[in-house]
């Protein structure tokens, strides 16, 4: 079984949003780098994803200059970088084609936002037939304000909910240390 790490949207754009001070994991770069190192050490492929929204004038518009990896993130020349404009990393990119060409059957997912692009990518990957490992420890998110009521779901609750809905249904929840282990089958 061929495994690939997919690093989703660990990009400067998020640091230029007003809510960055409320991020759940300010050490996201360090955590993702530990996961990248484990992938590389294990001989696994690493795929990098950037979210971009051309022409919007937002922090995700490439014209702002912030659609780039956060400082300390270093894709190697042989590691594909894909750009997407949808929540999941498949719909508006050729990530699926690249994974298929590489013979990948298991994906390990990390990045920003836990319940957004990372979770959505995990669900789509599961639907596409990949075995999915979700490394919450190497994700980050923010409190969410419900637009119709103003109620706030704190980041810890967002993370708990994400793990709850993914675990055993769409993904195996893993830590950085055990993300690339293959669980024994019963």
C-alpha cells in the first residue's frame, strides 16, 4: 500500500486574517514539519496544497502575495504543489490524478482548517476509495460564529466534533507519531 501525506493550506493567507490570534494551534508549522519529516523518513510521498481565490482581493487572492507557504514550510522540488479554489483538495485541482499516477492508496491529511478544507478533503478522499488518516494534532482552526444566531463554537469544540464525525466513518484519527503506522486488521 502506497501512502502520501497531503499538507493542506498551511499558508500565509491565514496569518493575515483578523482571527489568526484565535488559532487553535499556533505551532502548526512545527507540527506539520514533524509530520513531513516522518513521511520523508518513511519513504512516503508529500503533496502540498495551497488555497487560492484569484480576483477576489481577499487574503486568498494570489495578487496579495500571501498565497504561499508559511515561513518554515519547505516543499522539496520533487514534491508536487497543487492549487485549489474549492474547500476540498480534489475538485478544482489535479491532485487525484497525481495520487493515482503515484499509486497512492492511503492518504494522511494535515493542515488548515481542521473542519474546513482538511475535513472536507478527508471526506472526499474516503468517497474516492482512499484509506484516510487524519492527523488532528497537525491541523489548526478557529472559533466559529453561527451566522444566523451569533452563537460561537470554540475551536476545541470544533476539533472534537471533527474527530467525532470522521473517526471510523471517513478516517482513522492519528497522532503525528503514529500517522504512518498500518493498524493490524482483525
